[in-house]
C-alpha cells in the first residue's frame, strides 16, 4: 500500500484529503518524530558546517545550500538529548520567518499520512521539553511518533 494513498479510518469512514496531514518521519536517537511535509523545503545528507562564534549551543553552525546560507540546528541539543556517538546525520531543511534552517537528525524515514482524528494529546508522562515543541502524538506499531511544531523548535 502506498504511504501517500488515503486509507480507511478506524471508524470505517473513508478519509478525505482535508482530514489527512502528511509528516516526514525522522529519528533522533531511538525516538521517532514527525515534521509536517508542508514545512519541509529539502532533505539533504551530511554537509560541511561552519561554526558560528558565540552562537547558542543549539546552533551547530551554518551551511551553504545552493547559494543560500542555512542555519543548522542540532535537534539533539534542542531536545536535551545526549550527544550522538555517530557522525552520520541527515538535514531536514525548513523555512521559518523567511530564513532557512536545517534540523539535524539521525535518520529520515517515510512520509506518513495521518488522519487528524488519530492525533492524540501528549501523555502526562511525556517530558516538558517534548510537550513544549510538539503538537501531539500518533501511535505507530510499538512506538509513539511525536509530531513536532517547527515554529516552536526554532524558538530559542
């Protein structure tokens, strides 16, 4: 089944395209996150990053994407997660207030169609940091997909 094809909801009613939100799935550590497709400008592999003196710890540096300067945001640091032992990472480029930002993640997965009725509020046990930067969760087989709010991620 194609991930972009609307499927029947749990209630048996057919989903309409207005009821579906698409998310790019990413992983940071063992946690899965969803970034709204409409916020994503590009997905690129590892890039050379130039450190920016006196920048916040969450800013990994800047990179050049087809002649535009992109601020690289370390999602691990932003979410107060431990540093990765791996050098492998991916960049999910988003636009916010006219500027480009790269959200540095461990890996990029598929695009998921999520029926808006299946987006749940945050559980009480979720960390305050994750509640602050997300719009809710979606239950996947065996794990929770935390749905990120790009504007909140980039407010620091």
